[in-house]
C-alpha cells in the first residue's frame, strides 16, 4: 500500500460546505474527490477543466465601471430604458 500523507489548505467556508454537499450527492467524500482530481492532474499533466479569468473583473471593465460610478456620483450619468425591461 502506498504511503499516505496529509495535505492541508484553506478553503472558503461556503465553498467547502457546497463541495461537501455535491460530493455527498455523488457518494464521495471530499478526500476521495480531491484524490480523483490529483490522480487526473498527475496522469494528464494538466488541470482537467478550463481555468479562465472572469471578464467582469478585467482591468478594462473595472476602469469602465469606475468611470460610470464617477458619472453617477457627479450627476452626469444618463439613464434610459432598456428594450428587455418590461413595463
């Protein structure tokens, strides 16, 4: 049998609870889920899913949002009804 080791890391409380529920629904422990992930990464030498930045938090979008907020605070914002908004 392979030598077992402990791996410790911090995880947001809500993320942990959500993952515990998802794992339980699949009949897995979190330890088993992380072991599956680690084996897949080891075997494929890659993260087994796409990892990308959320474009909402991009530098350009954050600058745009700051400009909009500045316009709102200064009273220079122009608001109009959107076609998708129902009366």
